[in-house]
């Protein structure tokens, strides 16, 4: 028979002593000093203008001689003669002196200084800059578009400015001032919206008025796509417009253009418009794929063994790879992103 198990003796009780009490120290995070709203903000210019002798202004870049005979220089000179210097020149103090007078390096306004010299001015109003940099003045600017100029001229005439004074200030004829004041008459709102950031001749607006609203929009979109706002291109669009899309009868064709050629131009233009719409839908994706493929092919062609193998075994593919690597697709992608 199996013997019964004896019960185990009870475990002795071990006294448990509590751990010593530790005091917890609470540290307070340092409080940041509040920023004073009265601290002055550093400006890039002095708040007061200076009257600087023109002889004390030192140019920082060379001006090509052909610029002095350009239309832009003539307009600047005419504007200074009529309304004076509106925007002060930007200068910074130079290290050397001219006699007892300090000299100033010219950051912006080289053409205005040359025009002031031709007009016989002895001093010019200047802003003293705190940084010696001229990038901002040439890159961070907004060019005046033709539509913006129209609104400016129209508002000036409405406020009582004579057209003769405006023509002298802008260096254009009085008739041209009147044409620019009525530039947008007869154009639809959508076409004006598309043209608001573009620069074009007033004759282009005259030609667009001959077409109906839907045709105006189509022609403006074509000009934007081709980046061509010339008068001759707009005339070609008018000649290629069907009579049903014109406000009036079709204008006389230019010498050397027959009716058959105009009809062919209309058909080709309609075909181009259809193709343009199709290409526009996939252009961004196609350029991106071409960029990725070009980078991949470029990595392959950097390895001499692979390059020699392709050139020896498939010379026609090698030529195509070389042609792909010669294309410039990066700027196009940058423009799409912008």
C-alpha cells in the first residue's frame, strides 16, 4: 500500500519592512521671456530719402550702348521730363569718397541715371539701402501688362488728365493713348481674363473685336499656347475664322492669299485646335514620364560596360538613347510644377 503524504510545515513569516520614504522634488520649467511687441523691425532702407549728386553715383554694372537708342530708354527719358522721378534710386554707401563728398554704389536705376544726365539734372532722390544686393530689384518685380496699362490710362483720363500729357509721359502718340483707353471695348469677359497678364499691341484687340465671343476665347487660347501675341499671327487667325464666327463680313485677304488657301487654313486650324486639346490633357504626364526615362537611361549610359554592349549589339538603340539624353525636359517639368 502506498503511504499517505505528510503535510508540509507552514512557511515562516518574514517581516516586511516598508521602503524609506523619499520626498519628490517638483522642479518648475523655466518660463520664456515674453517678446516685446515694441521691438523695432529692421528695415531694408532708411525711412528718409537723400538728395545725392549724380556725379557721386557709382554704377555697379555696365550698360550696353545699344540700350541708349531703344524705345524703353526713350520712354524713361520722356517720363522723367514730363512727371519727374517717381521711384527713388536705390543706393548703398561706398567706401571711397569723391573729393570731400561721399560716394554711393547704385543698386537699381542705371537707366534712370543715364536719362537724368541727358536731361541735365544735377541731383537725384535716393533711398539708402542697408544690404548690398541688387537681386531683389531685378527679379522681384511685376511687369505692367497691357490690360493693366489700359485701366491706368482710362482712370487717369476719367480723373481729368489730358491725353496730350499722358502721351508725353509714356512717350507715345495721342492717338495711341486713345486706343489704349478703349482697348477692351468689344472683348468678352473671358478673353479679358485670359489676356490680363499678357503684353500685346493694341492692334491685336482691334482684330479680336471682329470675332464673336466664343471665337475670341479660342483665338486667345491659341495665342497663349503658341506664346505668340503678334499682330501677324492674330491676322492669320482672323483670316482662318469662318464667316459665321465673325461680327462682320470677312476682311479682304492679303495679297498672295487665295480663297482656297483661306479655306484650307480654316480646316488646318480646326485640326490643330483639336490636337492641341488632346495633347493638353496628357502633356504633363508625358513630360514627367520622359524625365524619369531620361534619368534611367542616363544612369545606364554612365556605366561603360553597358554602354559598349549597347553600342556594339544595337547601334540604332544606342543612337536613340543618345537623342533622349540630349533633350532638355527638366525646365518643362519645373514650369508645369509652377
